[in-house]
């Protein structure tokens, strides 16, 4: 009798978990497709351009996904540009 009660309660709890799952679950995963762009200046820098286009695609995906991005660019005296982003 005790074993039957245990099996019955396990079945009921399992059914309740499956029934309540859609109620408490949120759509937390979204798929976003973006395209990154970069300039290929010469054949030797294809790997660098590929990495920059991937960074651009990740940045755009974060924007489309609802991330708040703050940042600024600064130029040094030797005209080098430094970008700081906070996602």
C-alpha cells in the first residue's frame, strides 16, 4: 500500500510539473541573425578583417537583443583611436 501511494504521488507530481512548466517558463532565448562588416585593405589582413566583422556582428546582435550599450571613442595625440564599450 505504501509503495502504491508513493508511485501515485510521484505520477501526480510529475504531471503537475509538466502542466505548470508553460505557466512559469519565459521565452528567454531569442535567435538574432546579423551581418558584420569590415574593410579588407590587403590580402595579408584577411584574418584581421574577419575578426573585425565578427566584432561588428556581435555588437549588432547585442543591440537587436535589447542590450544597453554605452561607450566613447578617444583620439590620442598620435591619431590612434581607442574605443571603450560597456554592454
